[in-house]
């Protein structure tokens, strides 16, 4: 059984001994630490916390422990039940809450669950804030409320309607154009909360022809929930065999969006953000964009096409958001299909991604495959190097940076990123495992694979 603590929250597998996994004891400890932190930060004896969850089998059990602990810490709670991650983030903003907890392990398999922690802006905590909560949890320096000062709880069925209405109100979302296009869409929500959210969104957008796959939110995922090509054969076959204009795939908490073209071909999760950015940059007459260091160079190319400025951030949503605020970015996100549109909120949001993509599709009149052909075409490869327990990953990365300092443009904000004329490599230490990850991008799959293999060989030579 596994339990992983990080600045963004706590995640683990369900079951096992007291010292293993995400169990009632570890859940209580971490929730109490978060409540203590929020109480201090908000300077309130009774802070208001939003709680939402995806459809995982363990969700109800974890929800009862989390909400009960929050009440025991003297917090007032609004429980919005089954909700997407972006919906919970929007609820924190809309309800003017002091924080929020999302119960989801995102794309991890069904045996996993997690607590993701939000601040009063509905955004993930900073590195400093996360470390403070970890410290409180480790020392158990929190006090529960006495019987006269326990918190209260209000259960609301959803905040989804408010979330969708906020999307419809965006000037960049053209509901009439989408309705007039008479699209036939398909979606796969991998038996989680997307099965609730996506049909409601399509109805609000005027999309009348919808084919649903794995839409019942049972938590029994029909396939590996990470929206990668090898896991999406069912929807690719369904789209390719029928007259579907576009297919959408979301992960269990609906913050990642993958797209399938009308032929049943994977659009490329990296290109979700590229396409949405293309539409917004054209509409805005330019602007700044941000993605992380491991995301495709195509976003930079498209941004510069409209005379905008592109900036790369360290891996992690909180790092991307920080850089977006610093550069006043029009749009940003991560290459895993995570679209962050600040005009709505600073969080990855597949629902707004769908609305913006359908608007783009309706306005330009191209098929999805034709649209994909208008963007720079790059291929990626990923490798990993397992590290012996005694090896210091930072020493390896420092050596790599020195040896390649004259080979290309070096970026050291998150591991080592080496930009070359037609390709790049990003080598970084994992935050959760004793491994080094190698990401590469080049004009062809063969070139990307060759570059990844080259750097894996170099790193392995350092270990010998």
C-alpha cells in the first residue's frame, strides 16, 4: 500500500495497515492539519470549506472522514457532493469560502484516492503553504473544537449549474455558433463525474446529438483512466465508425481534456491547449501564453504567430498559474490536456476547454483533422532512469547541465531543459519516486526517441 505526501495534498491507495495508504487515520491527520492552517490564514475561528469529490468507489468513505474532521476542527462545510475539480474550485470562489478540499486521485486507478487542497481563490496551495501543512500534520500540532464550537455542514447537490452558466457568459464562448453548427459529439467520461457534467454542458451549448461512453458515474473505471491513446481505443473506434464530428475524453475529475478527430484519430493531448490558444490569440489579436517545460513547443510557435510572448514554467499547475499571473497571460496550461483560462478561473478546466474548442470548430468550419494539420507537428518521447537509494539526483542534473551548457539554451528552473534548434530535452527529478524523468520533443517520433535514448545512456553512464 502507498501513501504519498506532497505540497499539493496527500494521495494513496485504500486499505492496509495503520501506517499504510490513505486510511481513516492518515486522512483525519491531514485534514486536521489543513483546517488548522486555514483557520490561521483566514483569521477565523469558523472558516468555511467547500468539499467536492469524483465518483471513486472510496469517495463516500473519504468524504465522511474529511467532513467529520472539518466539523471537529470547528469549520463550517458546504458539501457539493459529486463534482469536477474545476467545479469545486469555482464553488470556492462563488461561495466566498476560505478554502476547499477535492477528493480525487485524478487519473490514477480506482484503488487510489487523494485530498487536493485549495486556498480562498480556489487555487492550489503554494510550495510554502503546502510545506507548512505537511509540518503541522507531522507534528500533529492542531486542536479540535470543544462541543460548543463544532462546525456545521450544508449539503448541496451541486455547483455545476453555476459553473456552466459562468462558461456560457464568457464572450469567447459562442453558444449560437455552436448550436447552428449542429455538431454530433461523442464523449468518454470513464465512469466518473464527467458523466454528470458533460451532458449538462452539451445541453447548455445546444449540442443535440451526443453519443456517451462510460457515462455512468460508478467509479468502476471501464479502462485505465489516464486519457492516453492506448487507453482510448473504444471511443476512437466508436467515432471512426459513425458520423461523429468530434470526440472528447476527460479524466475522472475532469481537469484534463483529450480530443478525438472525426476519423477516430487521437488529436494529441498536447494539442488541446494549442488549439484553444490559437482561437483565443486570434480573437484577441495576440497575447501571452504559458505552459510547463515539458509541454510542446507548438504553443510557443502558435503564440509567436500572433506576435505574443510565450513563457515556460516549472512542472505543476501552481507553477503555471504563478507564471500566468506574472506575465498577464491570456491562456495557459499543461500539455496533458489541462486548459487554464483566467477569465473564468485559474485552474485546469476541461469544461471550458470543450466550450472554447467547439466555438473554434464552429467558427472556422474545418474538420478536426483539418484543424490539427494547421499546427506545427512535433513528436514526443519519454524515458526514465531508476536511481539507487544512495544517489543524489541533483548532483546528476548539475553534471548534465555543465556538460551540455554549450550545446543549446539551458533552463534550470525545474531540472535541466535544453532547447536545441529543432528539438528539446527536459530532464527532471520526480517529486514522488526515486527516478529521473526524460522528456524529449522533435520533428519526428524517431528523432524524439533517439534523443531520449541518448540522454538515458548519458545518465546511466553517470551511475557507473
